[in-house]
C-alpha cells in the first residue's frame, strides 16, 4: 500500500455525506472554496480544544486518564492516516474523542470517522477502544459511540470502497439526497446534479 492511497477518517465521513467530495479532492485538481460555515466551524473547534484542557474527565464518566491531543496515526495495513483531536488513555483502554460544532447527534458518517480512529489507535498503539466520545460544542452533549463488530466491519468496508475509487480515479455516483447539493461548495463540478 502506498501512502498516496491512505484514506483519512475525515474522508470516510465526507464519503458518507457524498462520495464525490472525496473524489474531487483526491482525484481532480479542483480546489474547494472555503465557506463561511467551514471557517466558523474550524474556529469553534479550536476554541473547544482550548476549553477541554481545563476540564475534568467527568463528561466521559472517567475518574482518571491521560489526555493526548492532536494524535497523529498511520497504518499501512489498515490503509488509514489521520490526526485525532483527543485520545484519553486509561490503562490498556483508550477512548478517541471528536469535537463537532453542530446541533445534531452523530450521524453514520461521524461514526465511521470515529471507528476509523479507534482502529488506528488499536493497530498503532496496541490499546483497546471499546467506544469513543463525540462531543457537540453547540448542545454541550457528549455521545458515546460504541465500537462493536458491526461498526468495525462497516468501517473496513468503507475504507476499501474509498480507496478503490481513488485508485481507479473513477467518479462515484452523487448522493441520493440532492438537498445536500444546495449548499455544497463543489456542486458546480458535478454537472449532473440539480
């Protein structure tokens, strides 16, 4: 496996939203224009990470644990490469944490992203990830994302599918939910949507 074919957990989330987002970023010279929402989300994300450093672990129902921020992980065997917002290590167990600036609970794409990080942690650090935490800075709610066998299989399948269309440079079909196209920064490049 070459590093050029490594998929990121973020790309898995984007692939679930619309496979073409990943295709245009990886297989074409198209540059995404940054939207106001993207800038705002990144700023809120950074603010949340600063606040997190001052908090206890009570939000995660953990009495103790070591926080590791901006954890870079890469696995050629998994075909994954990414940087995790936060990893809480408690003995031989670890809990990936993702922060999002949204009012919605985690969707299947977010769960794929979280599971990809858990797989990376287990493979590269030799720790066990029974679940992860997904925190909304808008609602202040923290959701537990279980890392069960079904979720792991779905994530490994998604990694293979994304890697395949990147390697073949074949444009995948658009999302079936065309409402997503209305605010997409790449919709001008699709040509066969809306």
